[in-house]
């Protein structure tokens, strides 16, 4: 897949490697885009530099009314941050719509920006909130650039070959501001946007009794309707000084529709996209007008990060490897090591010759654990779900060297003293096991959910399974199995503590 794989231990280390290898190198963090591009041979980098171990890049800060997101902040970390939900709701909602829990656990907001697809969900809200990015390189040092200048077209950005995006910044919404994000896809989850919109409004005064005053400022941004994000300027200007009555909403939505410049493609014809812009903008304005934009956002979203806080281990010392050893593994004499030391299902392994593979293939081919299945190899089916440092991920989208100094749990690791996990037993008892190919992924998602929420609702179970596909029949027995497993676990807990 690549010739050399480096694990950067600091920003300076990553910039040194970028300066050395230039356009032959690609940075990887979550990998949910790049691993698919490499698999499809859309990109064929000789050198891959993993920056997911760089300390501090997974931090979210709020300083003097401005949010700062490090380059390793994942979509689920945004969803789970109460400050962002409260004061950057359009971004939190957009992150909630990205992929599925396993994707959101690895995929980063920075990666979504760098990929620069006009259909990417985080771009419109960040654009509407006036975001900017911080770039760093050895040659130019540090520079800041507005997001609207950074994204230059379909998969085109202002990022130079030796630069790294290190931070995303944007003002927090003020007391008199509110906003939302809406998306139309071809299915309820794991869908690329046919159209998405972000709306951020400022009012002349804070809402009183749920009633909004006249609009003082307005941003309406449209995604997946042009080569880059479209700002509906006429609609924005029209809203200034007006209250959000039906007539105003209808007219503003029509003006936003005329700003779109979509094309016909496999996801929808241009005329349909234009009409959906009108519908979504009107819907967003109505929600903001009556204060219902947060009604469908879950109070406690399903993350599939079990008992963790959603952050992966960064320091090698957490694994028992000294820092000097980790640096030596990262680059020995300027060359990457071919040795991966990891713990899988509680057992230590030293793997050689797998540094150019995905974690999925290393588990199957080098360690011999074939319970984890290879289905789509692009993060769609969830059959390859495993736990990385306690967090559910798609192993087909994780480079094998990322397992170095990490702890992995596969379907085989759920059995304790020859006793099946309650989720496994429930799958058998309810007949949820069908052809069996997708079953390991569903079981892993179910186990992670119950670790996180011992008594999930049916809706939460459905959210937990959005990253897993079954091609045999329906999902009724699978949902029933997880409900049964929840009852089994909770009964066992009560018995043991009585």
C-alpha cells in the first residue's frame, strides 16, 4: 500500500518528514478517507506519516470566545463536547451526521476539511461560523488562512506539500445567535450528502419566551451544489431586519435555491438538488424561528466508545514501551521500523512484515484471527469492527502500524473462560445469526453499546447499528438480540450485587 510508514511523535517531527519527502508523502490521522483512496489507488503515496500520536492534537479549547480544535479531534469528540453542542451547534450536528459511530470515532474534522469535497458535512457550518485554519511547515513557519480561501475547489486546497493543518478555529455563537445544519442523503446513515445546508442567524436581541426578534446577521451556506461551498448572499441580505414569518422564510429559501449551481450525478439531478436547497433552507429557518432546531439532537448520543472518553492512547508509556523505544520504532536512522508490537485480546504479539497493511489484514493474515471479516474495505459494512484502545473502529480503515503500542479486541476476545459474551448468546437464542458474515461486526457494536449504555432504548440500539450492514434479511432479530443481552447483563449485575 505504501513503501514507508512513519509515526510522528511531535508536530516538528511530522514537519521534518514532510520537508524530507514532500509530495511523495501523505499525512494520515483518522484515515477514513485516505485509506479508501489508497485501496482504490486514487492516491498512491510512497510515504505515509501518521500524526495521530502527536500529543495535544486531540484537544478542544475555548479561549476568549473562540474555539480551537486540534487536528486529531474526531467527529465524535465534537458531538460529545457539551461546549460545542451549546455554542457551535451547527458543527456538532454536522459531525453527528458523518458516517456511523465507528467512522466518527476515527475520522477527524481536519481530515474532512483537507479532503475538500463539496459534499463534506463539516464544511458548510464551519464556513458559516467564519472558521480559519492554522497551517505549519518548516519553510514557512505558521500561517493562518480563512476556510473560504483554504478550500479552492473539488479536492483542492491551499495546503502546500510540506505543510500540515494543525488547528481549526472559529468564534463561538453569541447569546443572540443560533444556527443549525440539515442534510439530505439517499439513506438515513452512512450517506454522502445530496444537499446540505448550514444556517447561522444573529438576532437584534436574545429570544424571549421562545420568540425571536428581527434578524441582525445571517449566514446561509450550501454544500454539494457546486465545486465548493456556496454562500447564498442574496438570501442572507434579504433576511436582515426581518422577522422569520412565513412570507420571509419562503422568499429567503427561494433566493437560496437560485444561488445553487448543482450538476446531475448518480446521487441526484440538478433540478432536484435546487429544489431540495429550497426545502432545507426553509426548514432550517422555521426551526430557528421557533427554537426547535435542537429537538431531534440526542441528549446523550451513542458513541460506541465504551467506557472511554473517546480519546485514543497517544503516549507509548501507556502501553509499557519507553519513549526512547517508541521514537526508535518510529524512525530508525531515518527509516521506519517493520516491527509492530501490540496486544490483541490480552495477548502480546510482535508482528513483522505487516507495516504496509491495514489492521484488518494484519489481524487476519499475520495473527490468524479471522473472525473479523473483510466486506467492503471502505468503511461501509462494519463487518471488520474491532476495539482500538476500547473504541469501536473499522479495522479496514486503520493502518496496521497504528496498532503498535495499542490494545486491540476482536470478536474472539469477547469469550471469557469459555463463556460467550451475553451479546453472543443472545444472537444465538433469538436467531439473529443468519449467514454469519456480518455477525462479528454487529456483535462488536452491540458489546460497545452495552458498555456505554447498559440499558439502551430501541432508538439507541438502532443508532449503534448504523455502521453495520446485513444483506440477508432485516434487522429485527439483531435489535431483539441486543435488547435481550441488555436484560441478561443487567439481571446478572443485580444477582451478583444482591
